[in-house]
């Protein structure tokens, strides 16, 4: 979509926005028409949108802002709709109120009059017959079996006019009808079906007619949408202090005092969003490993960076003090947990499948957001996967460039990878005093000391005996904590446990297994070989 300059006075923009408030979601209405699912009020909405188009064209001519809509053609549609739909409030569903206006159809008007004034007609006819016959006790009544009838006693029935026809005889009374009563009865009883028939037929005619203007209406919707989009960008700029970013061709991403536009909007009154800066390139600072406590703001920070990238490529202002970004061909995210149990896919499988898609399809111009990869399996499985993923991301692509990546994790061991060229550490700052933790929401260079997960569990309401026991267990586990050493060239990374090293090479075990002839090995021999291998591993 082309973005056109709209740098005009604030008051003018507010006036135009007020005009736009009268418009409906025209594109959505048209999609309903295409599917034959229109509602009566949709015609009023189309009528108002066309009227809005005229008002906008007139106002935008003042600033020489082109509004490319075939309004003369749509004028005919507007007049067509106006000549048919009711001037009052239209019903939500056809049949629940007047859709067509009075005067459109004489037959329809007569049916509506019969429906609305039928009772008055009956009362007037009753008074007229009392006077003409002199029978003061004459009554016109109705029931579902015989319809409308005129009721008289047996004595009075002997002196009724000749145009009265007996309809029913009871023990003490006689029931009659006559042509005028039958005509009124027919009009009243047929009123609903006549109204429904005429309105339904015309509704379908109007639906087909509107679809004949589909392209013109779609053009109007597009122009209104673009105008609304541009106005809202300026509104965000002024209302929320957004800024116009610069563009670079080097693949860099620089944000100063970046903010999350949605989180900032819904902060409690008096709270201020803590802004943070971010610098990524495709070489020495391509991958940021972000550590820090739960609830400290890691996810918010990463998402605000991705949102700024998307807003930038929309041609929008961005929520930051300043920004200098390059075009990203794709923004990849691996966030949260989701499963597809109906096909047997667990949350971890879905996570790994999405991870695979990212690793296989990324380019040097992509932006990747990884939030806590590897949590869905055992600790060392997850840590190993996360470590290997970071190493893979840190390999230069075809042009010796790397993919800009934000990688949030609770695996603090991954911060050791900062020694590798291209990976750097960030952490979310906290303040801890007397067992209480304050999340400062500020991003700093370096690594977090711990995750404060037990503290978060405590403030979430987990029983105190659980959190206290968790502290004891954590203390015991950390005393035996494993370390990971960085891979050097072709070496595999190694684990150290209680100062005992697993051999750097498993060549001896590997050689023994390769030389083993499984088919010719007896069960007893197999047990002996297994025992020998076990001894090698323990040694």
C-alpha cells in the first residue's frame, strides 16, 4: 500500500477522524454480501459509507490529498438504497421490523396498515353494524378455529340483514359473517405473509444490485482504510510519543529507549513504562542471550523489538526515542507453548517443529525471537538443545553474515557462549533485599545471577512449605551444579560432574562396539561385553 504524506494541522486530522467515525467495516460487509449473508442494517452502513466518501473528498480537496474513488457511480447506488430502505431504525434480522420504506409498494403499505390497524378496523366495523342493524348487543370476536365472526343471541339472529351468512350455531347463540368482515379478516390474516414476501424479494434484489458495485465499494473501503491508517499513525506519534525511524542497508537494528506499545497503553495510572535500548548487527553483535528472573520483562523486551521492526516496515512511526533499522525479510518467533493433541503432537514436539522451521528458513536478513527454547524436556536435554541451537545460529551464512537473534533463557550456562564471536549477554536487572525482589525492568549487559523462580511462586500464592522446601532442594542441586565448556573447533562440549570428567573421546568404546559381531555373540558374551563397557564409562 502506498503511503502518502499527511503532515497537516492536528485540528484538521481530528475533523477527518470524526467523519471516519461514521463508517462501518465496509470490506467485512462486502464479504457477507458475497456469501449471501447480508443483514438489513448493512444497507444503511453502505449508504453511510458512500456519504462519508463524499464528505472526505470535499475535506481532503482542501489539502490536495487525492481520494481515488468512483463517487459518481456510487451516487447511483446511494440513491437506489435511499429509495427503498426505511427511514427509521432498520431491524437486525429481516422480518423483525420495517425494512422497506412507506410508499415503496402500495401492496406492502396496505398489508402493514392491516397488521397495525386491524383491531381498529374491527372496532369501527362493529360500531357501524350496531347502528345499521339496531342490535346494541352485537359483538365481533375472533378465535383460531373460525376466525373473525359476529355473534348474536338466538332471538336477535332472526332479524339479521340478508347479507349476513351463518358461520356457526351454538346452544344459545349464532355466529355470522358478511363480505366486509371477510375482506378485513383476509387483509389482517395475510398481512404478515405479504410483508415477508415483498421484503424478502426486494432484499434479494438489493443484495444482487449492491454486488454489481462490488469493485467500486471495495475501492472506497481501501481508500478509507488507508486514510484511517495514516491518521492513526499521526495520532500514535502525537499521543504516545512515537518517532520516525531511519533506515540502513547494513542489516543493523538500533533502538534507543524502545517501549512496548500495548503494555505501555494498559499500565495502571501513574506507572511509567521502563524503556530499553537494543543494538544488533549481523557480525559481532548478532545474537543476544537474555537472562533474568521470571516476570522481569524478558519477553516484553523481545516482543517490543519485534513490534518495532514490524511497525517500521509498515511505514509507521515506532515507540522509541530513536531508531535505525534495516528491512527484514522475515520475523520468526518461537514463543509460548501450544500442542496439537488430536494428531498426537505434544507441546515439546510443536516447539521443536517450529524451531526446525526457523533454523531451516532463516536468512541473514531475518529477525529471530526465541523465548525459552528447550523447557519441555529434561533439564540437560533442553540445555543441550538450546546450546546447540545457539552455536548453529552463530555460524555465518553464505555471505559471512549472521541472523539477528534475541534468545531469552533460564539456562544460565548459555552465557558462557559470549566468548564466541557474535554472541553477547544481556540480563534484566533486579534489586534484592531481605528476601524481597524488585524487578527493575532494565536491560543491562552481562548475565543474571539467578532466576528467582521460587520467589515468583511465593508471590503467586504457592504454599510457604512448598517454596521453603524448594529452596532447600535448590541449594542441594546447586552444590553439584554441572558446568559446560565451549566447543573448540571439532571437539564436542563436555560436562563436568563433581570434578570427574567424562573422557573427551569415546573412541575406545566406539571401536569396541563397531568391531562387535552382534549375530555371532551369545547372550553370555553380550553380558560380559556390557560389563566391560560399563567399567570403561565408570573409569
